[in-house]
C-alpha cells in the first residue's frame, strides 16, 4: 500500500478544489478528514482511491452510496466483488446467487440490522438503510483499507458508533471523511483538517485541540 501526494493540485477539469496538498498515510493508520462542506474532503478521498486502485484491494463507500436502486440489498452487496469474477458469472448472479454467497452476505447484513431487507430493492429503503447497504458492500469486498465518504451521516448516533466500531475492527487501515467530531476523535489515530481548499492541520488525534477544530467551521 502506497499513499502519497506531494504539492498536488486536485480538482475537476481546470477548476482546482485543493491546492498544495502534501499527504501520506501508512499501513495501520486510521485517518479522518474534518472540515466544512466544500472544503475538499471528497476530492482528496477520490484522489487517494484512484491512486490505490489496481495496487491494493480497497473497499469504497462513496458519499452517494453508489448503489443500483432497482437491485436488491443482497445483490448490491454482492457487487462489492464484481471484479473478482467474469461477466458471465456476474450476469448469472443477478439471476441466482449461490447459497454460500447468500449466507456470507446475509451475515454481514444482519450485523448492520438489515436482515429483514435483504430482498428489497434499494429504491424502497430509507436513507439510513441505503447507507448501511453501501457499508455492507464495503465489508463484503474486504481488503486491507477502506476509503469512506461520510459513511454514517444518515444513521442515528447509536448506529453510527456501532458501524464505526465495525469499520475499525474489520479494516487495518482507514481513510474516512466524517462530520461528527466526537466520532472522529474516538475512531481516528490521526485527524486532518481542511478548509478553503487547503490542509490546515494534520496530526495525531490526541494532539488536535478543540480550538483547531472549531476554526475549521468558524
């Protein structure tokens, strides 16, 4: 696993979102990005995911979930491993999932409180249920690292803590954007603060004080 950006300008087309980005992450670190909407958290996450693609097995939870509304919860979770199989097998799985696969997926969904919704189309779910489905897909994909953009923003506080603990237990390395500061402190080994398209601080979670965090949102 290699994550490193040096003096990078990141954005879309000719419009930079982040400037002069210096960022690296080591195996075993749990890094949380904090900052107001528009600060560039999603841009940094997607740049890191693109850098890792093909070199490491990466579980991804994009901010919009990246789900297929017409497919069931179970089949959306199965899509976490589409690149493990050929097109013919994946097409067959849309019609019939073998029992061992169903059992593995259903066990993940039960831990996320979705055991009663495995056959429901995603379009019939609430926002929190969809978000948990996207997290379930990441768990099913597995790998050494998870990149997740606000993976618990649509669930209640109790569920959020439970899911974050599950992420911590499942993945050796994590890069998350979160909006809940207390949750970030409880999860992260390192916190990176972004504001106005720049990294404002980057350090061990225990060394970041409340004044630094409050300044991000002032």
